[in-house]
């Protein structure tokens, strides 16, 4: 499951960079299709004459203003007529200058040469006419891009950098978890642990540098008991197990040199000694999105005993072990090993009996009190938030 988690994170990284690339391409296409020159509204065509109208101009009622004035001036002498005509002409010029010019529009059925308005947000604005400067060769770069456009990021380089960050996280995760040890382990405490995990070892070693405490180590029969026996006896055998487990020699040597007393007990004595334990610190194979975990076979029995005695259970694990999978069928998460570890083949054929050797146990979230990761301590109910921050929904199911 850990390999699947790393693959999901790499897929999420690739999807994120691909989305950023699409957004950049969209910006480039938008900049290429939009004229950056300021647009001025086109001049409105008008058939009205802007100079002052003469006396022969038609009035609003269809009659001629000049004819009416001439009819009124009949019977008068020429001097008085010239004076009247000059005063009427000046009054007409003042009125025409105060009125806006009359604009004549063509029929709505006729087609215009202006481009149509294509956006509903520009219905009240003038249509943008392409500027002849936008097509001038001076605004184009030698690579074919117009000025103001930016180059897309190197997709491959970004993905490689992201993978490098994940690799750095994996190399530092145990040390980051160990930095929280002094906050949870105090002097003269009795701590029960199970298996010889690298993460648990560094966590205990960091606290042992400044605190004195006792470690009770359950033997974890039948799959890891030989390695556990070697831890206490100081006789490390050749290992062929999980790479995440530390060699018994390193585990035992570093803790005893730091003044930690390591006591080996059989699995059957866990419940009897749980009342003397201050806290349980466990490693894990993987952590599920609901707060449960998959760990070495026998872990659930220890967690159940701790719950009965009200002993806090602390699980140390890196974020890379946190899986977005929900245990709808937790039995499918349990792997089975060689049954001869439980009942040797030398015992002969046995009828009407099936021998099973589960390698892992599923521990529900209600049996765990605290998870300590490289991001700090978290309650089991908070893990869903960390899952949503590290994985994408489309990558949960392969």
C-alpha cells in the first residue's frame, strides 16, 4: 500500500502541473486573441449639416421660416425689412447652435460593415475594430509570439523537482518524527512496543538521549519472534524480513548504550503486564483514511489490552504511509504467510483442519489515541483532512 501511496502523490503532482500548463496556455490564447491597443469609438456618420441653417431651411411644422417672415414684412419699407431679417437670422443661428445636430440612421434591415457584438457584456459598448497596428510586424517577436506573452513552464523539469521533494521527505521522515519524542516520553516511564521498526527505534533513541525509561518488547510470535529474541540476547541472526524493520543488533545496541532497559516478554503476557505500562508505542505498515491501521499480526490484541486498562496507544508513522483507502472490507487488507511457521510440516498431514498465518492485523480507529507523523501529532478523526491535502479524488481508485 505504501508504493500505491507514492504513486498517487506522483500522479497528483503530474495532474497539478498539467492543470497549470493548461491555464498558462489559456492565458496565452486569450492574450493572442485580444487587441492590446486602446480602442476608440468609431465616428458616428451624420447627414446633418453642422453649419447654421439658412432662412430657407424647413421648420418642424413643414413650413418655411423664410417665407413666413417675408409675408409678415409686406408693406414695410426696405430699411425696416433688412433690419428685421438680420435680427431673425441671428436668432435662428443661436437656436441652431444650442440644439444637437440631427442624425439620420439607415434602415435596420440593411447590413452594416461593422463587426457584430458577440458578448452579452458588451451590448452597450462600441464593437471593437481591429487596429492595423496589431498586425504590424514590429509587434511580433522572432519566435512568433506577440509582446507581453510569457513562455510556458518546463513541464518535465517541474515534475522532476516535485519527485525530488518527495524523495527528500522520505529520507527525513524518521528524524522529523523523532523530534517529537521528548514531548511524549518522560522519565521513569514504562513503554510497551512491538516489532523492531526503524521509526519506533529512532523515536525511542531520541527520547533516551535525555530521559531514562524502560521498554517492554513483546516477542511478536510467530513471524518476528526470532528477531525479537536476538534483540534482547544480542545475537542478531541473518534477516530476510521487511526492509522497514531495523536489524536487531542496531536496535538493541543503541538503546542499551543510551541506558534503556529492554525486557522481552511473550505475547501471552501482554495483558498481565499492561497495568504496569504507561503508554504503548507502535509502528505500522500503513494508515487508512478512517484512522485505522494495518500493522504486524498481534497488534490488535495489544491495542485491545491497552483499551481495557485505559492505556494510551501512540502510533508513529510517516505521512507517506497514510493511504486514502477506506477499509470497507478490512479482511481484504490482511495478507497471509507460510502456515508452517505456526504448525511445521513435519507434524504430518492433518485432516479437517486449516492452518492460517496472517502477517498483518487491522486495528480500528477507536483503539488508537494519537498518531505522530512528520507533520506533528494528529487524532485519528483528523486524518481525513491530511488525506485530502495530499491526494486527489481521481487518484484514490486505480
